[in-house]
C-alpha cells in the first residue's frame, strides 16, 4: 500500500472505470485523469488522497480515495473514504484489509479520529467485508445526488 504517484494515474483511471461498471454507474468523465491529477498533485496541499494496492509483482490492482470532511453534528473533522476498489481477480487475498488499514493510518496521520464511507445496499460482499472490521457501526441512510448546472451570470 502506498500513495498514488502521477505515473499511476492511467491505471487508477482504468480502475475507476471498472469500479463504476461494477457499481452499475455511468462511466467516468473523459477528462478524469486530468481532473484527478489536479486534485491529487497540482496544489500545494492536495485535498484528495489516493492510496493504491500493488500485487507482489508491483502491478497496481486497487485503490482507495479519501478526503477530510466535517460533521456538523459532531463539530469535528473525519476522513471520508469515497472509494475502495480491488480488481475481482485480487479479492480475497487480504489487499482490501490492507487498503482499509492504510486509510485508517491516513486518518490518524491527519489527526482525525473517524473514517466514514458508504456502499450500495445491494453490494453484499462489501457489506460483509466492512462489517468484519472491529468497531465498525452501520448507519442506514439514502444518498441523493443533485446535478447543479453552471452558474448563470448576467
């Protein structure tokens, strides 16, 4: 497990596309590599963090992305894990647990005391995986998305 480097972007973008297909979502935007490069590497203090899982031969086979967020109810920051994905052929080998451990270490390194994430309600494999983590609490919520068009000036 390690932080993504600029040279990893093509494979991370491919993994994101596989992840979107797995979750029955629309494919990523055509400019995703450029957008991720800006978020991960082009600012003095990047907001988005990307951890990658490598196979024993050094191939990047999975990723986790996370970003510090704020809980109004708690009045505290936490680390939001946006994605965790491994290629199907690499699942069941402990890489997912290592990625989760790396995300937890990232939170600790930022001085944060909690990690939050979500998964589709139909993804029983992910639910079983996450439920096995010591101390994990599940909260039932429904996620909404509202596209906002460009700002109109005039």
